[in-house]
């Protein structure tokens, strides 16, 4: 059943291009601050910067899903990808999933998260039947994490620096291990930031491969005005493809990510950021 769902998931299977995914923007809050993210926009761990999504309540999300399901043929996936973190808004996420699953039991449920709350909520996600989960892991080195994350908030306490990065990393890896053990098909996103984590791609792909991730999605950081990392230069399309090619022998790579917004609907429109023919 999960294999069949993966086969029809347009992000996880390059051949599933005739299938559509629909995001519902029900998760506005976030519990960390990435230095490449402006809170004015959607979560950059799955989104292009510079776009914002109107927040929906779980009931509105159901209404929209029902409407779209009528109109779009082969809508296979319902995803929650922000605009903040799906798990930092667990009540809204849980309710949305429950309502939509009740309405359409055949739907494939998907979400993306920074992973901070996975140790707490991974069992709930498994119970809810979410078998496709994306975790963004940008480094496995706490000293690099301290450069990427301004702070991490957990149990009403704010952490900074190496301590914050260690907490986030530990939870991401623990979460990935738990989900893999429970047959969840995990994708790991990596935001490739020149001069920050560009020499760490392989070690991240290796670390998540050991923990049974299904695929990695190496995405270019898109510099955003008003963020700490606005000054970083953007990797070229060829550079990103080159890194993906290098990592192919470790784990399958995604070559067709659209870096969607939190309210994206429809088929993946092809390679928005890369020009080379898809080989993943
Ligand atoms: Fe959405 Fe993400 Fe699920 Fe896909 S997107 S939560 S896995 S249903 Fe897909 Fe969009 Fe790339 Fe994400 S193209 S940004 S990888
Ligand atoms: Fe922004 Fe997403 Fe990072 Fe939260 S996890 S700070 S929404 S990029």
C-alpha cells in the first residue's frame, strides 16, 4: 500500500508526473529561526522565497480540498508545508489531516518539518497514517548549525548557538530513525548554502542514508532580502545538479523539485531551478 502511494507521489517518484499534489497552508507558526528565512514569507525549507500564503483553518482546508478534488483529475497527495512548521502547529495539522482523511480515505498524506518536534509527534503522525514525511537537515555539524540557526525554541525555552544546533540535530536524526523504523517514507531536504554548508552535502546524505531515508532533495538557497544570508551568492543550476550527481551513488536524488509555496496545487511543473535533463 505504501509502495503504491509512493509510486503515485509526484515528489517522491519522478515518473508520477501525471499526479497532482495539493498543499493546505494551515501551519503559520515556526519554532526555530533559520538565517535564510524571512517570516514574511513561506517556510523556505520547501518554498521559494518572496511568496506568502493565506492561512486556512482546518475546516477551510477541508472545504478547499473537496473543491479541488472535484476539479483535478489524479490529485493523489495532500501536503502540509507551512507556511511555518507543520509540527509547531500540531493541533491544526492533526485536525486537518483527520478531516481530509475522513473525507477521502484514499488520499496520500504528506508533510514537511524542520524536525525539532519529531521525537514528540512522530508516533502521532504514524497513528494518523502520514507515511510520507520530509525533514530538512542542512548539516550534521553543530558548529555549522550554529551559523544556520539563529535560535531554537523548545518547551518554552529559547536556545542559541551550538546548544540550539545540537538539540535540533539530535531531534532530526532521532525522528528520522523512528519514522524509518515505522515504515514512513522519508525525504530529506538540504538547503545548499554557498560558503556555509556546501562542503557538507555528502556527509549529510550519508548520515541520512544510514538512517534509511528514501531520497534526498538538494535545493539551492535563494537569497532573500532582510535575512542574515541575503548576501550569499546563489549556486548555479549546474552546480546543484553536479552535487546531486555526486550523491546519487549514496542515495536516490530528487532532480525535479519545484520549491513550491505552502498553498501550491497541481502537477509539478518541471525543473524550476535546474536545466539538466532529469536522471534521478
Ligand atoms: Fe508537498 Fe513536500 Fe509533500 Fe511534495 S512538495 S510536502 S514532498 S507534497 Fe515536492 Fe514541492 Fe519540492 Fe517539496 S516539489 S518543494 S519536494
Ligand atoms: Fe523559516 Fe521554515 Fe526555517 Fe521556520 S523552519 S525558520 S519557517 S525556513
